[in-house]
C-alpha cells in the first residue's frame, strides 16, 4: 500500500538544510512583509528598483512561495467575552461588546487569511555532479547553499526586508501545515491573570495650584471735562460741523 511519504520528495532534514531523494538539496528563508500600498510613490519606486536589482544579480534560481492559511480566532473572541464579564464599568463593557460584534461580523463576511512569505533556494542534482558518498554530498550542498543564503539576505536587507532561515522544527511544522492544510488558530492568550484585565477609570486629579485672586476692578471715575478729553492721548474727538 502506498503511503504519503512515497510521494514526498524530501528525504531528510540536517542542520536546517533539506535533503531531497534525487540527490539535491534546498534551503528555505522566511521573509518579512512590507505594506506596499501605504508607502509613497518614491518609496515604492525605490523598493521595486532594489528588488529588480536583487533578481538581476542572482546567478542561481530561487522560488518565491506565498503560503496562506485561514485564521480561526475563536480563542480571541473567548478572551473578549471574559474581559466583558469581569468589566465593572458599563461603558467599557458596552465598547467591548460592540468590538466583539464587529470582529465576528468581519470574519463572517470575509475570509481572514494569514500570509507567510518564503524564498526557497534549490540545489539540483545536476549542479552537484556525481558523488557516491552521502557525507561528501551533504558537505557539498552545504558549501554551495550557505553563500547563496547570505547573498539573498544582504540583497533583501537593502529593500528593507528581513530574511531568516527556517530551522529544523520550523521546517517540519511548515511542511506539516502544507500537506495537511489545516486551519491555523492563533491563540491570543493574555500574559497576565484575566482577573487583572479590568480597566478602572481614576477620577481626575485636582491641581494644588492656588488660584490667583480676582483682579481688582477700579471704580468708575468722574467724567472728564471737554478740555481734559482733548488732552488725553487715547481719545479721538470728532469735530462738529459748526467748526
């Protein structure tokens, strides 16, 4: 009876390097993402030019893989329910309830996906030549792939992206998710006790500054005579028509 492993081209994983059944190898880098639409036109042109320069500088083949998984955030909704139950402030409790309804309606109307970006650096059997010893073959694969990994890492850093090589457990987890195609559930567990999640609004602090006394308004002085008004520098007296 045929098993799933017979259809998988991976033979083994050693020192974070994938060994293939046909004698080749591969190395996988996880690349960070950038929100391209939020950048200015000049920044977008700069990123496109740097990425094109990286592709033109390569003397070997690479594979760009985008892996998407549907998210199940039921644990996050349960966390919101817990926060609402222990909330004593009615206004904050209402805001949490409205936020939970918004998240639930968004997930119901749209498929929330988690996208991961990877760059695969393959090494084909024809590039290695004839090698009978498996240990020598592994050392040859490692000697060729590691400089290519460093080159791609430097080129992506110029674009503003960070490339990290997947380790053995991460590689196994990645291939398991690819072949099983399960829904990814992200757990948003609080770092503190849920009982301490209550938000308390403190009354506004009173200032210790002594208010300044009210200004003393002088009493009205007797009206000035016509002669005094004429000599006052800030009074403009209109001339009568009889003058």
